[in-house]
């Protein structure tokens, strides 16, 4: 493995072409041929020899992260430039926030989703149900943020081959968005977390309930919006609700520097436990929108989730979680956000103020 300086992208007279120069040990060692913006030929350097390397990034994205050193690794007998983070679930709530933090920090970040944004040269198609998309998504990255298949009670069969592939590709850090709450009837999620922890550089973030569930289109938020009411089977039980922006900040701390010391497991929560009745009071006090709490049974809760379009098995498991909350089993708060980011997690009151528009009547 060698360290070489970041590339310099030099424009040519043609707006859609560029040449890339690499310098090593203080001098220019090679210049690429002019090429199309979606395929840059850059030289890779090994043992004093220069070999062309086909990169799938555009000159603009190379220029954007020209600043840090790049690693050259041996992969499949060839030299590849490996640096950057693949963010699965990159179009979702946590992933989107993470992409923003990583890009602001100058880290090359590949956004993975089923419908990649054509305007983003670093967006790539990735579908858990289509393993042919997994290799290309991993190619050329050395870190991964993993959002497992959503609304699934059995994610392991889809994630396991991806973990094997990530190991073979030499991924140095893999951070999985897991859950502090173990869904009943979903033992494979526990097994999946264990497999991630056993992965080289594997870290599990066990996140508590998301404050963003109070934003549409989550069914909890839809009901507040339409009826001014939270329907819950959790009674006065409390949960350490966390803002996804704080999960993203914690994940970024682990992904920006894959060499930094890290544990393999973090419980990610907000600053304190909060019940649904307390949440309703805070929303009312901060926004003026009166929000009531209607106590319902677990069965009614499951029916509500099913009606919102969740798969029946998942809806039932999620409703059963409310029992654990009611009985105080999920009332846990940790210090990981402070530990990872150097600042305390956001309070629910701050979250509500930041999204006050959500509770305005139309
Ligand atoms: N909500 C909570 O309270 C809570 C608490 C703890 C943990 N979690 C965990 O957090 C995760 C969800 O995170 P989030 O809320 O940030 O995400 P989200 O906003 O629900 O978005 C889901 C993401 O997953 C992607 N996705 C969906 N189906 C996919 C597929 N078949 N293949 C590849 N990607 C797919 C979506 O991308 P495209 O649609 O663009 O493909 C999107 O980026 C879940 O695993 C959940 O268990 C949630």
C-alpha cells in the first residue's frame, strides 16, 4: 500500500474533458489522457510503474475531494484507488443527513439507493433484493454505512452475502444502523448485529426510537397531523428518543477516519427518556397545536400499522414493542453521541422547534 498526493484535475479546451495529474514525492509522475467526464483514466503508481486505472467518477467529483491522500490497494491483482464511503439507505432520513456531513467534511461519498439521482455523479443503484448491484456499489470504497433492509423481520439472508463481499473487498470500517429495540419475532436482527461486530472494522449503532417518527410520512405523525392525536399502546412508558441528525453525526465520526479507535457497539439515544404523553405536551407547548394521547391496545396499534401499509408481520412486531416500552424495558439512555461527536444529543424540544412547520394547520 502506498500513499500518493491527491489528484489535480486540469481542464482542457473541451468543456467535457479533463486530464488528471498525480504527484508523488514532490514531482509529477504522470498525466492522463483527456477523457470523458464519466470515465477518467488516471494513473496508478506501484513499484515505480505507472498503470492506467479506469475510474468511474467525473472530474468534478475528483476535484471536490482533492485534498486528502488516496490509498492504492491491490484488488483482483490490479491496483485500485480505494477511498470513500458507500452510504446504503443514502436517500433515507439517516443516510441523507450522513451524506451531507461526510461531504461537508470533504469525504468522497457514494449515495446508494434503488433510484439513484441522475444529477449526482456519486449516486449508484443499490437494491438489497438485487445482489448484482452490491459489488459495483462497494467497488472503490473502503468504508460502508449499512442500513439493512427496512420493514423486514428477517434481514440477515440479504445482508449476509453483502458482509462477505465487503470483507473480501477489504472494507476497513462498516457501520450498521441497528436498533436498540429488539423486535419480537425477529431473531435474525440480533444475529445480524453479531455478524457485523465480528466483521473487520464492524460497528453496530443500536439506535433508539427516532424523533423523526413524529414527522410525516410516518404513521404516528400522519395521525397527529390529521387528528391532533397520538394513539399508543405504550402508556406512560419512556424511550430514549434520538434525532437522526445525531445518529448521522455519530456515524460520521466513525467513518471520516476509519483508523480511529472505535468500539464495535454503541447505544445511540437522545439525552433523556420521554413518554408519548410527554411528547404531546412538548409539541403543544412549543407549537400551540394541541396534541392529545389516546391509549389503545396492542391489537389496535398493530391494525393501525397494517393500515398504513406496513407488512403484517412487521406491523405486529412493531406493535408488540409498545408493550416493552409500557413496562419500562426500553427506558435506556446512553452517552455515545457525546462520546463520538463531542456534543450532547438534541432534546425533543429542540427537534420540535426545528420542525415547527410540521404541526401547523393547513
Ligand atoms: N424509526 C425508528 O424509530 C428506528 C429506530 C431504530 C432503528 N431504525 C432502523 O433504521 C432503519 C431506517 O433508517 P431511516 O429511517 O434513516 O431510513 P428511511 O428514511 O426509512 O429510508 C429507507 C432507506 O432504505 C432504502 N431502501 C429501501 N428499500 C431498499 C432496498 N430494497 N434496497 C436498498 N435500499 C432500500 C431507501 O432507499 P430508496 O427508497 O431510495 O431505494 C432509503 O434510503 C431501519 O433499518 C430501522 O430498523 C429505525
